[in-house]
C-alpha cells in the first residue's frame, strides 16, 4: 500500500510514541509499505520511508530517504539525508548525511558530507566524504 501521511498534533512520526528512529522526524512523509514493488523513477518534495521493493532511481534533493528494515532497494539515490536499515544496492549522493544502521546491507558508492556506520552494518563500495560548501570556501 502506498499512502501519504500527514502527522498532526495528536499523532507522532512513529507508532511507539516517537521512541523509534525508523520513520522520518518531519511532519509529512510518504510511506511505501513492505508489500509494494515499484520499478522506475521516484521523485518527490517530501521525506520518503521505503519498507518495500524499489528498483530504478530515487530523487529527493531537499528531503530524506529512510530504507526500513524490510526495504530492498536497487536504485541510485540523490537526497538530503539517507538512513539505511534494510538492503540497498546502488550509489548514494546525500547532500548532508548517510546513516547505515546495524541491519544495513549496502553495495555501492557513497558521496556525502557526513557518514555514520553502526557496528554490524555491511558496506561494500567507495566512500567520498566531501567538505561542506561553506567551509570549503573559507579554507
């Protein structure tokens, strides 16, 4: 099931009262459920949570992507921030940060300003940590 969800004052970003780090922390995000299979290009102007299968290209330039523990993504990704808990096969270009959680299995190259890799996460690929635009100009 694909659906958009707007978090109002009475709801939180996750079902457990905000204790989980699985869902995006912003008020509005799109959710791709674990039974959904998508092949093609995805782009959007809101945060995206993927717990299903996506194959192709994902473009969320000013927003974040979270690949949930059931997520299986075979795509090149451009986003502001990327959190991987499931499986990712593809290159990531994140303007701010990439988080690989302990259950993450990633094959592909990463270009970002900041990266965090939890113990137990798997990464096969090249990592390119770039300077922040403001700091690079100051140096």
